[in-house]
C-alpha cells in the first residue's frame, strides 16, 4: 500500500488565540507558533492544522471572516504567516489552513454590499421576504433559535450559526469561483491543505419548512445535498493536478455510508471528521449529557474503523471539551491521558492531537457566566433562560460542554508561559501542576508518553499501514490487531477504572503506560501494545 503524506502524518491542531503570545497583549499570535516549532518538531508532529487566522470580527473568534486574504492583526501580518510557512517547511512540518465556506462575517465587504438589493453581491447571500412580518420558515440553527435575522429593510437573511455569520448562497456560481481564488492564493503561498468547516451543509436545496425535530429543523433541506457533493468535488479537482494537497472535512451528523460518499473515488474530500464517538456521552445534542459508558465509545469506534477504510481520529479539538476526564477519571489523570494517547495513535487512520492534549490539559472550573467568551455558550444560555430552565442546571450544562473548556491558554510553565499580560481567556489554575516545562523534566509524564507513542507509531508499519481486526475482550476493554505483511501487533486498551481479567503474554512489549504487565490482569486505564499479536 502506497500511503500519501497525509495518511502518514501526525497532525497537531493549534488554536492560535490560545497557543503562545509574544507581544504581550494577552492573545496568542503567529510569532508564538513560530517560536514553538522546535517543540512541535521534538514532539514528532509533522503537520499543523491552524484554526482561522484571517481578518475576523471575532464574534466566533475567527470563524466569522472579514477578509480571506489577510491576517487578523491580533495574530500578526501576512508576512508573519509567510514566515511561519517557510520555517515550518524547513522542519518538515506542513501547514493546513481552516477554510470556512458556509458563511462569512456580517462585516465582510461582500455582505455589506449585499444589503443593497441592487448590488452585484446581493445574491452572494440568502435573503427572503418574511410571511406577514414573521420569519420565512421554521428552521432552527446550530446555536439555537431561528436561522433568520431581520434587516433594516424588513426582509431576512439566513444564518445557520450566529446572526453575525450570514450564510453564503452557493446557488450563485460566483461564490464557488471566489473560493477557488481563495484556495489558489493559499496553496501558492505553500500551505498543504484545508480543514473545511461544516462543509456538508453549505448548499441549501430549498427553503421550505422543515420536518419536526427537537433541534435543527430544516436539516433535510441542506444536509449532504447532491449539489454540495458536486461543489466539493469541483473545488478539490480544480487543484489536484498542480498541488499535492489534502482536504479534511468537518462533516456534521454523518454515518459511515455518508462518509464513504464524501471519500468516494471522485475525491471531494480526503478525510472526514465524524462525530458519533464524541456523541456517546450525550442525549440528542451536546448540552444534555449522560454518564460516559466505555462500551458505547468502543462500539462507535469499532463501527467506524470497520466501515470506513481511513478515519480522521481525534478525541479533542477547539469545539470539544477536554477528553482526559470525559473518557477517563480524575483519580487516574496520568493513566487516563496516556490510555487515550495509545488509543488515538494506534487506530487505523490519521491522528489529530489538539494543543494541550499532549500534557493532559483539563476542563476549566467555571463558576459564573461572565467568565465565558464563547458566542455559542452565551446564546444557549439566553435561550435556556427564555425556556425557564433553572439557572443552576443551565449553568451546569454550559460549564460541562462549553467550547471554552478547550480554548483556555496553553499551559507552557507554572506562571506566564503563555503571556506576560492578562490572557483573553483565563488560564486553568492547575497550570502549576499540568504544564509543558514540568513534564519535560519529569521522569514519567503525559508529554513524554505522547512523544514515545508517536515514535512507536512511526517506527512500526502495522500502526500506520496495517489492517485492523478486533478481538474478543472483557466489557470495557478494546482489543485489536494491526497487521502489515508478516508483522502483527496487539493493542489492548482498558477504558474503565476497574481491574479487568484478561490473559496476556508479556514478551515484545512496545509500549505500556504502567510500569509492569500482569499476566492475567489489566489495571485501570492500562494500555499496551504487544508484538506478535495473540
């Protein structure tokens, strides 16, 4: 099997606002990423997915873009970005940019121009007259509430997300051509690919009323439409001959069949981020949690590993709470974090590590609503209050699931490693115990384990190129074999806080997050890779 570079990579997501501040304004910047390239190279990653650094109104911190061709001055300049690409390339690290196609900021020049009904940009967005002064249809959005915002003229524009993020109209072919220009601009600067934001909902087939759903009424009119597929194919194929680049899609609410449609021979996408495994601890939507059961997570992982040939594997990103206690246990911090590291880097597919995951960063202990900066969290709180959800219960929902849990600044050392100024979002107080500097010198740390596990992955072809087959295991334990040619590795992961009985041979242990391997027992959150298979 001849793997592409993106199948062999270990990708590290940087959320620039919270990564490293070099000019002491409390906000991370591009020079901070450049400063930490040696660290990322030492860790063993060979690609960086960069959350948006474009000029933005910051309603959704980068996902509401004003200018796709320039850099938000909070992060630096376009020259800084060119220098990042150059310096990263020197260290054999590729840069993957976020590409937001569903919407722009309402401060984008296109949208400002579109307010004039006679403007050439009017049809870049989706405007519609209301019904007797009311909204045009019953659709509800990803941030809750109606998807329609009334204008000064009395008509409405569509926004699946914040009202500050008006949806683009891909029925207008000029919009697609704009994105071809944007992609060409960044590919010519030397980036290696795009992470395509919510890229299976941007084509609205119709604006008819939606069927009854508890959330996202109207979904059937824009989710994974035929024309959406065709546009993605056209965008990808426009550059395939001239650039060795990849596209990974954030594809909401898909099953394996839908994923395979997106990963078809027409190559509209190379990888997709699915969500089923991240939804195993929730009911209906992310705000309503249920107790984590390892069996549900195992079932979802097995389903996707067996039904999709090549997965984009992840447990954290800028939109998800931290994973270490979500899928692990506070009493077993080191073992929970290293168990997830072993699992992430041994599944078949391309692994994505989110900044801070490699040191076991945790959710923030929010105590009041004014600590949140996330527009989605604020919107859900407003809707919850209107629905008269008790404040105590509502706050608990937000605290547990808010995107801000993943966006607290990177914990570089015990004090001012992120910035010497007051950070834009509070740093987790456990920085004094969980930080890069301390874990660099500790004999046993989550960070050193991640580095070791990345090396084990790179040095053993079964973990990258091999097939995967699952074995029978005790409840709450995931076991599988990775096989490449005549070499076979056994991966055993205890996802529970219980001791599990399982017969194991103890020869050829490649990695183990405990000091020893007991012949007939797996300790809580123990994870190991053994040569020779069963």
